[in-house]
């Protein structure tokens, strides 16, 4: 669903002569992502995990904004160097077991020291992709300089590979290390939440704000994933799914609607758009509520269950992690209030800022419907996850 939305959302900002190469890169990226999610072999997963970098490099390098080359190299080098640690862990597993098949490795009983070594190698790789504190420099540059489709795919799908990898590699293959080192991961997650939230509060670039909020939400579902509870893991998966819908919608609002019309992403430039763009303001409002984790959205269910699992495991750190609720409400309400209200609009807006066209309305409405529908009735997601999550926990 996210891939066609990303492809269509960028349609009017790509030159006709470059449309073919743009679509080829998007479809190649989608095929490689599907390969990563469907791989049943650890080495094959790593190959697909790394092979998404060249399409992303080309997507940002060819279709990005002014500093696109620098951003694409940041993305490529950061994630490539981080993934080398996972390759070292895979080689170690293969030398011990003689295979890289997931089923065979899940039956292995590595000793504690070996699990510790393997855990750090794999976790560092996923921490870069999530990303966490000190390893998130590449994400901000990639989001800001990326074309709209790149930002949507990066936030909606690519960053979720790390969450999938945690459930596919770390929890089933390295249970002792993942349980005993939960505290270290929780400290990293809480610091990431606080750092990203304060960084979000001080920025005036709307795209930067959404990128930093993505880091904060990623840290929340990272905490839920390592909670070793059914509620926490189901909440992490739900929040990852919800974040894909909401962040994609917000990037379309910023890069596909506001930036295409006014060529600026500064919050201080906009005010009073509710008077000129009422339909846009309504859909933007619902997506902003989702970014806050407000009730009746899927984000609320994901955040609540993730934080519940965290609080159940380590109450003090769960309490600190809950500050993300307050911070996300603060920066999201500030952003929406400034853009939609904030005083009388400029006369410049009459000429350039007009309401949504049919394409933009359909794209945003699809994302809003899924966000609200699963927020009101999450049973299809949670019921489908319950058996798999229970099996994952009790098998460990």
C-alpha cells in the first residue's frame, strides 16, 4: 500500500524524462524489501537487508534537493558500516552450526558468552537502522534532502526492517542475551526519546520535525519489542504499522502539498491555512492527532501497549519513556496550531496556496481511514498477532 502511495505522491514533481528511472528505482526497492521480509535464511536476509541501500542511494542522489549527494553518502556509509557487525555475527553462527537457515538456528542453544557476542553485533546493526541516539545523524539528512517518495518509503517501510529483524533474529535466536540486556536497551531507548523530543521542540523545519518525531516513536516501539510481554510486543508491531500510516501522511502534507505550493518548509512562514485550505486542515488535523497518540487512532493503541509492557518490566524507565506522550503532544500541537491557525494569512497565500486536488485528497484519505479504522477496531491486527507473539515468548 505504501509503495504505490509513494510513487503517486511524487508524480507532479518529477520531470517527464526521469519518470521511468524513478519508477524503476521504486519498484526495485519494493522487490528487495519484500525479499527481506520473506527470507527464511539468515544470510539471504542480510543480502536483502543491504541491497536496499543502492536504490535508496540513487533515489536520494538523483531526485533529492540541494544537498542530496551528501545525504545519500551519509545514508549509504552509516548503514553499511553498521551492518558489518551483523555480518560478523552471521559468520560466527554459520561456523558454529554449519547453516544459516532460520529453523535450524532457532533450535540451537548457544552458550551465554556466544549469545552476548552475537547479540551486540546484530543489535548495533538494527540500532543504526532504527535509529537510536548517536546513530541517527544519517536519518535527519536523508529525510530532509530526500524526495517525497523517499521520505515515505524510508519512514513507512525501510525503518521497520529493524523491528522485523528484532523479532526474527534477536528474540528467537538469542533469548538469554535479549532478556539480560534489556536494561541497557531501555536506557538507550529512553535517552533517544528525550533527545529526539527536545530536538523536535527546537526545530522550525516541518520535515525535520516529522523526522525527529519518527526517531522518538521508533524508540518507543523498540522498548515494547524488548519488554518480553505479549502486550509490549503487540504494541510495538501496532505502533510500527501506525507510524507507517501517519508519518507517510504527514510527509505528503508537508512535501506534497505545502512545499509544492510555497517552496518552503519553515513553520514560521505559514499561518491561517484553515481559512484557505479547510479540507487539508481537517485531514492534517487527524494525522496530527495520530502523531500525538490520541485515542481512537492506531498510534494510541500501539504507544499504550508498548509503554505498558515497558512499565511492567522496568517501572522507573517506563515512567521516563511515558514522557514521549507529553512531548509528542507539545511539538505536534505547536506545528498544527501555527500552520492552520496562528493569525491572519498573508495575501501571498491567495495566489499560491489552494486546497487539495483529487490526487492528494485520495492519498491522504486512504491513510487517515486506516489510522482511524484500526484505532477504533484493532481486533483484526491484535487477534492476528496474538498466537504468533505468544509462541515467540513462550518458546524462549
